[in-house]
C-alpha cells in the first residue's frame, strides 16, 4: 500500500516559465497565449526552481510522485524534465484541446486518479502556486502547500 503521495505542479512551483506565461487575476493561464509560447525553443529557456530537488528527495524517501500540471505537455516538455531530473511515477497534464479552468481540471484529474484503491489511505500533499487550485484540492482531502517560501528557503 502506498503511504505518501506527493504531487508537484510545474510552472511557478518547480519550473520558472514566467517568460512565456500570461495569467489572469486568479493565477490561471491565458491558454491561447500559453499554446502560442509553447515552442521547444521557449521551453528550453525555462529555469529550474529549488523545489525541484524536493522531487528527488521525496522519491528517494519512497513517496509516490505525481506531476500534475495544467500544461498541454509536448515532447519538448518531457525532454526538459528528463534533462533536469524532474522524474515522477505519474505525469498528468492537460488533454489536447481541453480549455478548462486550471483548478477544476486538476481537481477532476487528481480526484479520479487518487480514488484508486492503492491511494485511498495514503497521505496526499501537493505543491502548487495557484490559489484557486489550492482551495479546490483541499476540498477533496489533499494538503496543498504554496511553494514560494520553500523555493526562497531552498535557494
């Protein structure tokens, strides 16, 4: 049985992709602009934030690691993650053509996946910089931590 599930958002949490992000007042992506800026050249200009080392530390400790992002993941995203040691047991991204609000998308995805038998009794914690995501995920029993202070402390 899995005892600890640790979930990481990517953008603003373990990766600084701010050079290609446009967000609304709630922190949700302007998806049209995001898709426009989602080129391999721009992806490889992203920077790794200090919390990325927490993924490796928790994986070694035995946590089941999930990356849950509102990104529509491309081959370049996976290549960037592999080159930078951002590895997970499960990666959940935005389905092609989905334009749903980030928080609602993540709530549906995680609620569905984490209701599988092996995860029911596990402690679940997520790191996510989006206020609306944190609020919605807490409603389904996931402890959600804002990554900014951790990233500052880990520098």
